[in-house]
C-alpha cells in the first residue's frame, strides 16, 4: 500500500469480476471508423511485412485513407466522431511506429540513434539509398502525409481538449517527435545533385519535397495539439528544448551568460510540475476507461492496451488503489510559493513551491535586464565613449586577429581599458561592461571559422533548430506559430494557483537552454536570408516572439547570446534590432502613458541598446573609418585592413538598423528626451566625421575616366554569321574592403540630427537649445558643412544639411556668430585664362576632376556692373564652381574653423525646393526671431530685389533672408571643399593660415604708409597690384588680393 496521497476521484473501481466482463457489450463502430481502423490495420502489416500485404490490397487501403481524409476536411460530424475514438488514435500510433524504422532504413541507412543526423552515413550514400528506393518511398510518404493530415484535422473540434488528451494517452505525440526527427535528418543532409544525372536528380528532389511536406504537416499537428493546453505546451516545449547531447554545452554556456544554471535540475522540476498537472479532462478519462475495459473484455478486437507505465496512466488504470500525485481538480485556491531548502523529498519540495521551476526563476533573476526593478546601470558618459573610440582605433587590427581564438572575460575590449581612468570612474566602466557580455569562445567552433557559417555559429542542437534551414517562408509558418503559442502572454491570460504566468516561464526556458537560443538565432536569421519585409506573416510572427521576450526583460540577454565575436554586430542581432524597431514603431501609433510600466520597460530596453551603440558599435565602426582614412591618405597600407567586404557590409547593415531604431524613437517627444539627455548627437557627429575623412565623395560624373566608345551594332548583325555574338561585359570589379563607401549612412545621420534639433511639439521655433549646445561643444558645424558638396553615395545630403542649419541657427547665438563669420569668406571662381588662350579649368560640384570651359570676353555693359550685384549673383549660383583662389577669414572665424572637428546630420528632403518650402513655412510664426546673417552688401542687394509686400511683412522677409543665408552657406561650403580638392576642414585650415599671413602683411604695409604720410588711416595698397579702392569695404580681402576689379565681371560670363 503506497503512503502517497490518494485521490478519490482518480481511484477507479476494483477490476471487474468475470460475470461483469460478460455483461460488457462490444462498442459499436461507425462506418467511417470501421473503414479507417481496418485500413490502418492492413497498413501496419504492410510496413512490418507481417503478414505480407499484396499489391492488390494496398490500393484499397490507400482509397479508404484518402476518403477518410476528405471527410475529416469537409464533414464536422465525422471529424468529431473519429476524434473521440481511442481506437483511431491507437492505430495512428501503431502505424507510425511501424513506418518510421523502415523509412529511416531506406533513406539514411540506420535504425539506431535516429536523433543523431551524423550517424555515420555520408550524403552520397544516403542519396544512393533514396534513389534506389524511390518508388516505395514515394508511395509510403504519400500515405503517411495523409495520416498526419487526418491526425491534424481531428484536433479541430469544438472540444479540442478531448482529442488532445487521447493523443497524449496513446503516445501519438511521441510518434510525432520521431517523425520530425526523421524528416530533419533526411532533408538537412547536404546532397550533391551535381554528380547525378537529370532523372536521378529529379527523383532525389521529389523525395526530399515529400519529406518536407510531411515535416510541415507534423508541425501543424503539433500546433493544434498544444493549443490552449498548458500541460501539452510544457511537454512539447521540454522535448524541443532539452537535448541530451547538448546538456554539457548548456551548463558551460549558461555559466557565463546567466549564472550557475543547472538544466538537469530544471528538467526534474518541470517533470514534477507536469505530474502535478497530469489530470485529463473528465470526458477524455471516461473514454479511456471505457477503452481499457473493452481491451480486457475483447483483446482481439482492440489495437492493444494503453501504456501502463506512463505518469498519466492513473487517468485510465482499472487496477486500484492507484498512486496519484496530481493536484486536486476542484481546488482553485491561491497558494504562496514556499521553498524549503531542507526538504528531502524533491517532489514535495517542488509541490510546496508551486511554480514550475525554482531553477528557472533563479536564472531569470540573474539574466534579466539589471535595470528591471530600478536604475542600477547608468548610461556611460561621453568621455567614456571618447576613450572607448580611441582604444578601438589603437587596437583595431589586434581585435580582429584575436577574436577567433582568444577567450575574453567580459567585453572584447575589456583588457584595453584600465580600471582607473580620468575619463570615467571605475564604477561607470564596470557598469558599462556589464552590457557587453560575450559568448565564451568555447561555445563557438574555434577551427575552420568560415563566413558562410557565421549565420549559425555555435552548436546546432534541439528538435526544431534545423527546421529554418530546411523550409521556405510559406512552409515554416507553423513553427513560428508554435513558438508564439508557447511564449506570448496575451492580455487577460489566467495565472496559475501560485500566481505564475506560464507563458513567461516558457519564454524564460526558451532563452535559458542552449537549444532555445539556437532556435531563436535561426528564426531571426531566417528573416535576413529570405529578405522578408514588415508586411509578411513571418515577420509579424517573429515580432510577436520578440515582444514576448521583451515582456520578460530578456532582450539584453538575447542580444548577448546572439553575438559573434568577429562581427561588430551579427546578422541575428541586426534582425533583432529590426524587429525591436518594428515593435517601437507600433508604439508610436498608440504610445503608452509616460508613467506606465510599459513605457518604462521600453525606455530601459532603449537604454541598454544605446549603451551597446555607444560602447561597441560606434567605436568599432569609427575605428574602421579611421583606418580607411589612414589608407586614403597613405599613412597606412591597404594590406593592414583586417576585414573583408562581407564583414563591412554586415557592419553597415547593423549600423543602419541602429540608426533606423533611433529614428523611430526620435519621433516621440517622450523618448526623444532620453536621447537628448544621453547626448546621442555625439555619436552621430563621430560617425559623420569618420565618413567624411575615410570615404571620398562619389561624383555624379567622372570626367577623369570617360567610358570607352562602343560601336553601334544592330541585333541582326549576327543572324547570318557563324561568328558568335560577343560575350556580355564582365561585372564591375567589387571595391576593396578599405574602399567601402558606407552608402546612405550620412542621410540617416543627418535625419537624426535634424530630428533632435527640432523644436518641442506645437512650436516651430526656436530649435532645441540643449542639442544646439551639444553640437557646438563637439564642434559639429564644420562636419555638417562638409556634407554640402555632392556625394552620389548620399544624395540630397546638402538639402538635409540646410534643414539642420535652420534649426541649429534658430535660437543659438553661438551658431549664428560662427556662421556670421563664415559669410565673410566667399572664395570666387577665377576663370581668367592664360595669356593667349580662351579656356580655363574649374571644378564643378558632382563632377570628378577639372572641367575646361571657354571664357567669353566681357561686354561693355557688363563691365559697369556693380560689385555688389556681381557678388550676389555668384552667391546665388547654387553648387556652381569654385576657383583656385582662397578667401580670407576674420580672426574669430579662423579660430573657430581651426577648432572644428566633428560631424552632424539633418532631415531627408527630396529636393532643395522642398527645403525652401519647409523653411519658408515658418514665416508666419511670431516666435521665430532669428536675425539674418547676411553681409551688408548681400543685404542691400537682396533687399533691392524684394517686393513691397515683402518689405511690409518683416516676418516673411526675415524668413526669406534666413533661407537665402542657409543656401548661401551650403554653396560656400561646397565651393570651399571642391575648390581645395581636399575637403572643407583642410580648406578651412588653409584659409586660416592664409588669413594670418595676409593680416600680418597688411599690418606692416599700413604701418609703413602711416609713417610716410603721418597718419594710420586708409586701406593698405598691395604692392603686387595697381588698382583703385572705389568699391568700399563690402569686398572681402580675397577679392582685392587675388585679381583686378575690372576682371570680376568675367566670372559670370563663360560658356
């Protein structure tokens, strides 16, 4: 007699006496049930060859199975009748148990260790087996697919819990697992179809597709079996996530990422929970008990007894008393989890705890976002980011050389940063490194690391991990629906008696176990491989999976587990960012209240991701850009570049997704405030400057390399000739990795900067003062102006810069002063031809090299044009030309230019006209008090062209002047950059040196003039030129220094 608790409801009556057995009547069968079970009886004999079934019998068997499938599709009554038949479920189990070994033998050549795909047979041997057994495999797989379809349909009934329990009791779920394993083992082998002839290749493909179809049907049946059934979900989830071969890897990997997690202890606790929740629904129990009695009374009429040793067997056993450890069915009282460390009975210890697994709960407390309950880990300061970037630049080559084989504790760069630094405190560095956990390298294959394998680094373990590599997007939908069904916690979900959300518990199991992490990685990479967009069902399902992970605060853990050491950001991490971005974009449509738990959870996730952006992504991207700049300037050799173009493309993809996420977050004022507080504009400027230095601008037209002329040929020229047509031209050679252009990144950066600079909601002026001060502090204006010259890698960058300048100047005196000084320097084209020639060379924005132009002699009328008008016309010539002369700077501007070293970014506008419309739209806003920055001559000239209406509307006139000022600044920045041929920063430095030399020379001449004439007034005469000074002081020194006044009219007259 067992001392365990007895459940009166579960204790069945004593075994029936012989007289009672005689009273048990045979259960009547419906026509459909009789035909179906009879055909399955023959099918078992066919698979086992005991007795042998002849070729004339099998067509009738197939015919009955096909008709049953059709009826379960279309007739609800037939579906319900068959779903409640224990006989049907028993025969389904027996047929698959007989079929799987023979299919395995004919496909992969082994009956043993089916869970191991590497069972000693080579793909070539497996291919030969499949082709040899093609006919029988095709017939048998077609029948099994129909049987699995019927099993799937039987679960779609008004009371699905009844067939779900019958399926479990007959252990058909175990046959489901074995079938999935068989399908995966066959379809995941790398068959070499090139060595086969056409007919053999066709046969191999046909059998492979049948196995895939069977796999898809198995996944669909599994989804129906676990629907709204927590016990079945936990059973299936445990089978999927626990792989005995990966248990050792689990323990090693989770020791580094999630603390001392013990998978074996967790599995014991999960099994104890399933035993406590092993009670079937009452209707299913009665059907099982009735079947058991029929099996005893008429053993020859039944497919066999139910499994007697199952933990679920107490639901149908007739022999009592029965040991029952399930929770009482009528007790729905809440319990408080109690953990008794000294309890010797593990089952009793777990029963008192009440929850699924204490081991899972302890792991989650260690693995979740450390800021889950409170703000524990702060945002690293900008000074830390600066130090991080410098160390990344210094250790770039070593970082990639060592990432393949050296184990690192903490961050890849953890050994590069001393614990004591004047840039950041020890606590700040330690806190920031908390977010930069890496894989232990022993979790990843050290030898033969290949780029092709980096989509799936690490062990491929688990029942379903290989499925994303086998099926296409349409076929794989059931897998995503299974994962979603197991882990997504919908609103209003009922909690357990212990107050536990079982969906969240399974989500934590998903990431705690190595098989779960491998499956998550493959699901994410699947989106990248198949290039699924946001409207696809697969993308939406995966977003919901990521949402479930976010609800458990485990995206930081998932991010760390998905990392590949040799990548700045792995493909799986890139897709994860894309899904998080999609999740945040949905929030923007219906944002949660700022004081809600959901909003705070989103902000904490955003903080974690931005810490990754600041401490790893930006420093390493900036280091690559810095090395590109060194190679570009011949400071470093191209052979030193440590990565290939594929790695650069992946780094760019990850950076793009980060910037897309920040753009989405920047749309909401509540989350934009966090970006401003974290000084996100610093990272944007760092990237902008790195791109400007490391990547040359791509011209619209390259005059230095004209395309060779191609002779015109008619397609019919080759019709009557034996000469074959010429081969197509070879594809253009791919640029080297050190020439990687990072195309499109500047546009995203400028969009973000403009978004950060925009005024608060409901206002159109002034720009955000905090961001303006941050840009000025990091000297970002010059980096913004550097983007004004044309770059085919980043089209419309100039228009985006104009929007940035608008918000930067609006309300910032420092920015206005800086740009006031810039307007004093206006390098003009010098189109004076050499003596005896009528052509000159010039640079045109968007055109590589120098362009020869013919200079027209000045007309009589043009020689009398006023200097002010001439200067204004040149300023209005947008992106026109730049001469070789250098303009002079005021002392204030020269100092500012010499200090400027950063980058910035605005909003994407389709054209300059759109930018003008955006700025002009602010004309009726009385809060826009930005003063114009035009010089006096420009002001007089522009005011002379305004209408009376404009003069009567000062606000409109001021807005128009602001627009002209911004366009002029962009023009002058482009002129300065292309005129020097070295970029705006070098040009400004050259101008600063030139201005100092000219000022010193002018001062000496002025002193000599004063001594000679007895006064210190007047404009000094330059001894190289003999001209008059009748133009006043509206001219810059460069105009009087570089050319005679009478030649100025030639600058606008060329052909």
